[in-house]
C-alpha cells in the first residue's frame, strides 16, 4: 500500500474550493476541522483537511484594543528598565496557536524570521504594539 503524503496548503491554495464542498468532521472547544475530496491534476483523488481556530476574531479585537492602549506609552513603560534593570521581555503579539505552529514550527529561535513575520501585512492583526520592533 502506498504511503500518504502530507502537504501544507495556504488559504490561497484552497480559495477556489466552494464552502459547500467541505464536510465538518470534528469540532472541539478550540477548533473546527473540515474535509473535502479533490481530484489532482494527474487524475488521482486526494483529501484536504482544513482546521479553523475558534476565537480568532475575539483575539484580533483584543489585540486592537491593546495596540491603542500601548500606542500612548513608551515601549518599556512600567517594565524593569524604568527601575534601572535590564531590558525586559515585552509583549508584542498574541498569535493563535495554530498560526504559531504553522509559521514558527521549523523556525524556533530564529529572531530574524520573527521580526520579518511581524512586519508582514497579513500578521498585523496579531500585534499588540505598533512601535519598538519594526
């Protein structure tokens, strides 16, 4: 029996699949998983799984409120550096775990990638600060 290959697709890759083609196969407190069957260009049939995180809209709204609040403060206001301490770790983003694992799984510890990721337009809703790291 041939082994099944797992391929990650972007939202753009599956944008042409109509919503009516997806069938809900699992729902938990945190996500909904959908499935559809497609015919590949070579004639083989394949299954695509789509996972939607719940509460992303609420997180994006909360991040927008935090961005507004943080825009009025210095980058490290209230942190250890005000008291002569070392530069603290500063909360700069809140990212849903499914997006974090998708985008950072193979990039652990890569500070350059993290900075690049935060500057991308599609990731702006997950930022809680507009200044200090761009």
